[in-house]
C-alpha cells in the first residue's frame, strides 16, 4: 500500500487546541458547525434537487443532486455514515466543495436514512451492498458521458470500497473512503468501550430511526420499548437474529468487513484516509487491508472520526485536498 507521502495532499496540521480526537469528532459533527456551514452554503442547500433512484429488486433510494452552473467535469456520488444522511454536515461540506470545483454532487441516502423509512418495507442493515451498487449504477446510467467518482464517510466509506470491489459495479474513475469501517467487530468494541457519548449518540439515533420504521409499517414492525436493549451489541444482536438472514451477530459483522483480502478485486484507484487517533475506527486494522496496488492509504496523525478540521474556522482539510485525493486526472 502507498504511504501518505505518495499522495500530494495539503499538509494537515491543526492547531494544538483542535488536536484532541474527541474535540475533532464532537465539533465536526456538532449542530454549531452544521449551522455555520448552512449559512455559508445556503445556495448549495437551496439549489439541491431531490430524485428517487430505482434500484434492483424494487428498492428505492432518495438522492439529492447539485449541478454546477457550468457543464460539469465529473459526477461524484457521496455516501454518508451510519445514522447520517445526505444532509449530514460532512456531506454538505464536501458536496459544496465539489460543486465549486465544477463537479455534480449526488448525495445518496441509504435505506431508512434521512427520513426515508416509508420508501422500502425491509429494514436497513450494513450488508445490503447490492442496492447501493445498483444505486451507483443508476447514477451512471443517467450521466453516461461524465467520469464517475465515489466517496464515502465511515460506514459510507466502507460501502464505497465494497462497491468498488463488487463484480456488478459500474466503471468508476476513483474512490475515496474517509475513516471507513474496516472491521466491524473492532468498531463495535471501540463504541462499547470508548467514550460513552458515542454509544449514546448512535443508540438514540438508531432508536429514533427504528421508531419511524415501525410507524411507517405498523403491520410489519412492533419493536416494543427499545430502551430495554441497553448496548449497541445487544441491540444489533436482537435485530440480526430477528430481521436478517444471518444466524449470528458474528456472521453479520464479518459480512461487511473489508480486511483480509476483501478488497483484492478493486480495479480502479481507491484512496483510504484514516486518522491515527480515530475513536471509532481502530487504525491497527489497516495492517490487514489488501495489498492490492489499486489502494492508496493515508494515515493522518490527527483528525478524529471524519472531522479533519484544520483551523479554528472549522475548515475541512478534506475539502482543501479533494483535487489530489479524488479528482486527479479530471
């Protein structure tokens, strides 16, 4: 795998006050940063159009599309993290930066995310790779003459790399995965044993999503009081056994792992950006990524989980480096 020095990205040196991983992660996902971004990207937010991507097996996924004023140089599909959405702060931030660089940005909501519980009967789970491949292919079919790029954050980064490795994926120019989930059992352990705030955050958002699903399909789902499931592990085990074809929690978690040769079939260039201090994605698992020469790995010393804030103005290092990381050759 290539080292960070082989990617000519901008240097990442946040000031001392922004170097703590929890400071990066919490501020990066905060409503304050989201509010500030929406003020600076009002035109981007207002100009987005909404479309439904019709995928295989009758699945429908909602996407938000932004088109630059001049003819676009490329199409970039963006995938959010678990319990995020097309309107997550990091999605708006990168999408806005891409449109300013002359690219079309297509922000896809995973099943049941972003207020889309009514679109599909089945519940979301992280092994539903086929419908994401199909969604990317639907975007490819709509814009066949433009280079197609794919970028994802956290679980979305995991999906992006699995799309690139999938035999049914459309031709991709380049893939970017920011803090992707590498080995789900490790991430589950980090969430359960790390700072309580992350576990509480994901449990609350997941419970809210599941309540919305039950309200959308009351004849199919009656979950009861989800607070009886006190941990992420317990909650995931309950839904794996009751609502997926996997027999065990371990089978499910290994089903979307991307280590130990899972990315050997990636043919297009794929850049993986990790941070050494990520409180959610243990960077040690990167040693078990494929030795596939198509993969390029950058490990930054700071940045937390998907934050990468480079200064007190809360500007993103990712946006400053996107030409080198994703748009090379376009």
